[in-house]
């Protein structure tokens, strides 16, 4: 083996080791949360931390005895799924207009939309709370769907706009030459070739909506409370019960982690390669 090939092999090995270290560092909090969920409260508080312990399901029994997990899980599915569908219905036509019918203000409008993500949620909490109250939407899934869709809309429009810009104009022009109108071109040409980007955008919106806790805690109480509210309910004035908190956090994260695991290839492909390459 030549010196050049030996160096390349060494660099490849170093990169592989570094990647595994970074991956383990990112996964370790999830692993620790899972392990803690099977500990007793005494083991969870022990210092130094115990890696060898007798596992128990008492924390999960307490959670299911104290709260209706499926009620909170269904609220999360309804809120996150509804926000994703509503966001896509608005983001796709908006991105189409920005990408294929730009004006002199298209760039500044896109930047303005993105700048709204820099505004802290607490800055608009009072007006949104009052609007939801006056519309009789407090503690309702509808309020969460609307708010989640709106806060994720700038990112969704930007992502889909980027994917649409990668679509060759020759494809769009060929469809128009064949007599296809705007809706036919979008439905039968643009959306199929952009499905990877659309899927990754929808998945990202779903994940962000599922993990949203600020608006969930401020706009709901019990009827429409999602899993993030269930997790917060295990923080009591008596203190934090780390084992039970880890168990309920595991139950809250499990559905979206499973979804992300099975759709990781589609998500990574859409985020890294765009619509068509």
C-alpha cells in the first residue's frame, strides 16, 4: 500500500471514529433517560450515578395509574398532524408563487418571514392568548393546530421554496407546451419531482410541532393538553422525581423517535439533496 493510500485510510478511520463519538454524545442523553426510567427514585438520585441497578416498572405503572396516557398521546397526534397538514396546504402554494412568479420584493418578503422566527414566543403570548380566549379556542386542539402551523410556516416556505428552485425550468415549460395549466403542472409535474423535499419538510414540521411545549402549556389545561403537558405535570412543588420524569419523557419521546428512525433516510435525503439532483 502506498503512502498516499495509507494516509487516506488513516483519515477515513479518524473520521469514522469522530463520527461515532459525536453520535454517541448526541444519543447518550436519550440512553440515560431510558435507563433512569427503569430505576427507583433512590437509584436515580444516587451520586455517583449507578450503572448497575435492579430495573423496575414501578415508574411506568405510576404514570398509567395517574394519567390517561392515550388521551395526551392522541392530542399530540391531532395537534402535530393537523399543523403539518395545514402548514403544507399553505406553504406549497406560497413557495410556488415565490419560486416561479418572483417579484422585486420576493427576497425581502422571504427574509421578513424568516425573521419572525427570531421573535421569542413570550413576546406575543398575551395577544395570541387573548385572541384564543375571545374566539373560545382555549384548551382546544384547533388553537394548537393554528399556532403550530403559523410558527413553523416560515421554515416550511423556505424549505419548499429551495426545493422548487432546484426543479429544472425545462420540465415546467414542457408541461405548459403540452397544454397543462397551473394546477395541472403543480399536481402532475412539480409535486411528484419534489416529493423528497416535501416529505422532509412535512416530517420536520411534525417533529417541531410534537416537541413544542411553550404554547402547549399556555394554551391548554386538560382537554387538549398534549404529551408535553403531561411531562410538565410531573414537576411538583415537592421537587423533581427524576425516575418518574424520565419514564414519562420516554413515553412522550418514543412515538416521534420511532417515526424518525423509520423515516430517517427520507428525511436526510430531503434535507441534504433538495428536490431533484
